[in-house]
């Protein structure tokens, strides 16, 4: 029998189908594996961190005793007024059996050391409280918080616990009377950093990141787009532009710590800008994101079909009119996508910030571009390195906040692309 | 047309930002800094930050900014000059080196105040699930050095042959040697090498003779014997993050971890401290010097800045107050081991009189 072409094809057909099937299975496996990793990441962060959005509070009836507070008419004397004594007094009233000095100290350690500032701020807002008794929910100490949330065991021996048997007894009494409960943790979203887990918040780091990103966006986007347009549409192709192109591609792959060192040498040492300022952080991030934006913008310009350019030039448009009236509007969605992805990378960066002093403990929330500030990923790093158990959940919660920002930015990039994208 | 407008807008934005930056940085160079800037050791960081926070909330000044740069990096920044762009205080988990003091001097930082704040114990921790194992510094040296003296007693080195603790001392369990510890960049590692490995090595007469020898090459040899940690997997570099070590110990009861006392203090329900030379690392044992593996912590103040930066004197006073570094102070709650009474008094006096540190004393 003579073997015809169709026979050869038929013989190999089964093998080819099998190969295709195998390839599809590999693909599904690859996607499944990455989804499992992603799910694992989200679940472990989520289960560790969701408890941080709640905080244990203890209800106290605070009596603003005029005798203890003394003169409260002036701002200066208010700062030194004895608010800690007021908190202590109301606690002791709840547990009249506590007498000795040591026991009193153990009792007051159930309440956050920030409680007196809390009460002070309340009083500053409403000075008429003097002489009155108010029911206030006060944040509990982080050891109590961890116990209530079940992150520390109640069953282990007394010596190994942060809270002793007496303190446990008091907490159980508070629980029976309904004077202790978990509430939504507003402190976490409104406060700056603190060394007390119950007083630490993400807002300081978030505003630091915000100021840094504003500087980065305002500088890197215009410069990046201008550079891309010139290189793509106006510059002649010669050795110089080749060298520039190679350099830009190289810069995009440079490790970020190098930009930090550059920032230290140029912005801090040469120009004498302040350490730890979002302004300098933004400048360093600009250097880092510029190559990314230039490359993305050039790709976007390249994807605009030559027919558009030729048609514009054909009806008498100048080179510049052709670019700004016809090519740029079509390329802009792609450029924006590149910019947002570059910004998202900058948002998650810590290494360059280390060199310019933004890896720091900063309590006051920054209010401008030159105030000392830190950034979200730095805050995560600092909390992860803190010994207190309470910071464990705070770390995961901060990661969730950062991820939310990143997802929002990437989603924005996708939406912009979908909305303005034109297909030919 | 739209594209042109967008582009013009972006151009204006870039120009404005550039303008703002040049204007801003000029303005900053002229005006003084109104907050204290602290740099230095990551070991002192958890204590300095507590004081800073307390100070910011009560004293009516801005909260000091504290950077965790490591002791060496902090010294470099601190010694780079006098002026508001340079930090005011450097934290250190060891004493300032003579070379650092000379560098300070060369850059015009001539008057420095040295303050010891307390002690930090270095702990060999293990999971609560394991039974405690009493260990000596000599055994630790034999377990972790890259090259150890021959078991026969000859004065020569062999690559570390010990696989289990039992190989070193028959009284110890037959568990694989597994120690999680900090990388060489860490101050905790420096202190561990100095307090455990050097002392452990010096238990061998001929190694001790090298240390005491006047010849530089002998001293170098001593250092290379005691400072080189084995790299065959028995010592696992676990990064600078002590929390990670604590979690890994909890998962692997046979492993040990090296970290600061404050982590043991905070995780007493999961981790136990291994007794070294028969002494369990407790607050009391470190405070009265019975536990041998502890180190002093310091900070250094640039005296030229004391009257320039607002709040410097008050901050020093807060740090050197009984309610901060005293026996029952809030720093002891964070795991700092207070100095004995007379030592505290002497340093409080140094702070009040702003005593000068001379490089010759180091």
C-alpha cells in the first residue's frame, strides 16, 4: 500500500492532539499553582491581621475631679495637669479591694498608658466636664487586648504569662460586668506610629506615602512622557539615541537601593535637603520610576499605527501638531497605565528610603512635604521587627492596607486602559 | 486639542514642582530644625522610641525622630559634622570605638556626652515544648565555630566535626545542632561573638595564649578562630528579624535561637531561655550580673546641639529619669535591664553636667 500524505497526517494526529492536551494541562497547573500561592498569602495575612481592626476597650466612669486637676483655665497648666491620677482613681473605685502599692500598679497596667492623653484631649475639647462624671470607653493595654482576642493563652503557668492571676481575675470581673468589649479600632486608621501596640496607627505612614507619591507623580509623569515623545517622534536615529536607549533600559533594571545611595549623595549631601522628608523620598522614587514610564510611554507611542501620522502630515499638519493632536491622545491610555504601574512599584519600595532616613520612628503625622515621614512598607517592616505580641496583627493589618492601595491603583490602570483604549 | 492641553498642564505641573523644591530646600537650609534627630542601633531603638513618645506627649515639644540605622551606620552619620542637617544623638549597642571618636573629632564634633542607659541580655532561646538544656560557653563555641580544636587535645584546628549536642558533651541530648541567629551585620551577632564565642574559645589554654599574646598575628589568629561561625547548616542566619526566630523556634522544638532579652520577655508563653553556665536568663539574673551574656547599651549626644535644637535638655532629662530607666521605670517594662543604683546616679550626674567624653578614654 502506498502511503499518501493524508496517511502520514493521520498517523501523527493522535500524538499531536496528546501534545496539545498535555500543554493545556501544564497551563492549568501553572495557573492553579500561582492561585494557590496567592490564596495562601491572602489567607495567612487575613487570618493574622483581621483582629487588628478591632481593639479591646474598658469602660470607666471618669470623674473630672477639680481638686486633682487644679487650675485648668490655662493651656499650659492643662498640659501638666494630673490626668493619670484621674484615670487611676476611677479604676480604683471599680476595685475597692485593691490597696497595696504593687497591686495598684498591676491594676493600672491593664489600661493603655495612653489613657490619660485620651482623657486630656476629651477635656480640652469640652472644659465644662469639670466636676462631672462621664462613662468613657478607654483602650486596654496590649497584653489585655491579646488575651481577649485569644492570641495569648490563659491556661499556661502564671510565671510564663504577661498577666498574673490577680490581673486575670480583674479582667474576668470586667468581662462579667460587661465593662470590657471589642470595638472597631479607629485608632489604627487615625494615629501615627507608637511603641504601644494599642495606640499605633497607620495614618502617619499612609500620609507619608501619599506626599511621596504626589512628588513622584508630578515629576516622573511629565518628564517621562516628554522624554518618550522626543525619543520616539523627534529624535534622529543615531549612535547617541542608541546609547540613551540602552541606558534607559539598563536603569529600569538597576536595584532600587542604588537609587537610594544616589539620593543620599546628591539630594542630601550636595543640595542639603532635609533627611527623612517625603520630598526627597519622592525625588528618589522619581529617578526609580522614570525609566519604567519612559519605556511604557515609548511602547504606547509605537503602537499608534503609522497611517495616523501619515494622514495628519498628508493634510498639512506640522510634526508637532501631528504628535499632539493625533498621536498623543491615542497613546495616552497606555502611558497612564505605565505610570500607574511604576507608581505602584514605588509605593511598595523600602530599600531606597533606608538611605535617606525614612526608615524611622515618627509619631507626629506629617502635614507637608518637608516634615519627617515614613512610608507604608517601612511601617510594616518596623512593626514586624517589634518584640510586642500586639504588633504581629498590626503588621498583617498594615499589609492589608498596602495591598488595598496597590489593588486600587492597578484596578485604576485597567479601567483607564479599557475606557480609552482604541483597537485597530 | 485635548492632548495639547493635557501636555501643557503637565509641563506647568513639573515646572511648579521643580520651583517648589528649589524654594523649599533653600528655606529649609536657612531655618533650624525644631525636632530632635536620633540615629543608631536597632537594639536601642525599641527603648529610645518609648522615651521619645513619652517625651512628645508630655513635654510640649515635637516628638523626636528615631532612625534605626545600626550602631556603625549611626556613628557615621553622627560624626559627619555639626549643624542641623546632622543628627543630634546616636544610639549604640556597644561603646563608641576610638576610631569613631577620632572621626567625630576630625569633622568638628568635638564635645560628646556619653550616657549608658542599661543592659541587654542575649538569650539562647528554645521552644517551651522542649526540655531545658544546661549549656556552657565552651560547648557553644564547640557547637558553632567553623574550626575547633582537635578532640585529642592537640593544639591544632579541624573543621567542626560535631553534628549533635551529644557529640560535644555526652550529658547533652542527641539532637542535631541547629541554631538560628542574626547575620554578621547585626549588633546582636557582634555581642554574641564577643561574649560567647571569644570567652568559650578562651577556655582552651593555647587559644587564650593567642589572645594574651603581644604579637598582632597571634591576636588576628585568635579572632579568626573565635569569630568564624560554621557555614555547614548548623548555624542558620535568620535575618535581623527576631520575631521570625521566635516563630521558627515555636515550630521546631529542637532548634535554638539567639536574640535580645526583650523578645524572651514578651514571648514567655512560647519560648524559654536556655541556662548558660547554669544561670537562667531572667530579669534579675541579668541585672545583678550573674547571667554572663549581657552587654551595655549607650547613647551619645552632640553637645554643640544641646542649646540649638529645642527640647534637647528636656529629652535628656526624661531619658535619665527614674521613671524611665529606674528599677520600675517604663523602660524596664519593655525589657531593658536597669543599671545598679550608683551607676544610674553617676550617669544622671553626667547628663546634668554634660560631661565631656575624651577619645583617650575609649
